[in-house]
């Protein structure tokens, strides 16, 4: 997911994910310094990792997270891809009703698939090692009805999974 205030023509290419079922939301910003425009600062913030709700596929989980981002922006006036949004997502993922399993440890970059929220200078991001782990997971305009359908379907999947244990 990207938000680029500086260069609208920079395109980020999706890279393969690791074969790991652990995810972490991560906000990254490369910004130039006001007094030294050729010197860049780097801001990196992430939350505790999580696993997807039992029975939920990856695409549906991305829709849920994307819906929450849009919801926070619309209802709480929080910038879509910002540290404030990341903090709100961190709190939301703790709600049992959403079904995400929070891991109470911080893992290394090799142990998770990062869901990047990138702002600032995308060219600098492309030069970083993080870029090789980037993929666009954000899905715009997910509706409340789609989220309800996802959770109804997920309840059915959970029942089937429990029967086969």
C-alpha cells in the first residue's frame, strides 16, 4: 500500500511473499529534510504480528484490513496510511470478534510477511532492502456488506474445519 505525496509517477512492483502464515502491519516513510533536501530521514513503525482468522483466506483478510483503514479515515479523520492509522489497526486487531490471532512477541523480518504502508519518497523505498518484500495488499472501496459476507462465510469455514479435526 502506498501514499506518495512527492512523486506520482513512481510505481512499486509486487514481490513474492514468504511461505509463512504470520503477518505484520508496517508503516514506512522516507522523507527529505527541510534544511538539507538531499538528506533523507527514515521512519519505520510496526505492530505485533498476527495470524489470519481461522478459515479466512488471505484475500478476505486483506479486504477486512483495507475496510478498517477506510473506516478510520472516514469516521475518525485519520490519514489513510499514517502512524495514527497503524495504531488504530493495532487496537482493532485485538478485538476477538475480528478473529485475528495476535502473537505476543516481536519477530524478525524473516519470520513474517510485512504488510507495508509506504509514504514519502518511493524512490528511496525502492532502494531499500524492504522493497524486495513489498507487495500491494490494500484493496480500496471494500463495502460493509462485503465484510459481513466474509464473516458469514468464515463462520461456515470454521464449522467445517472443526468437524474435520
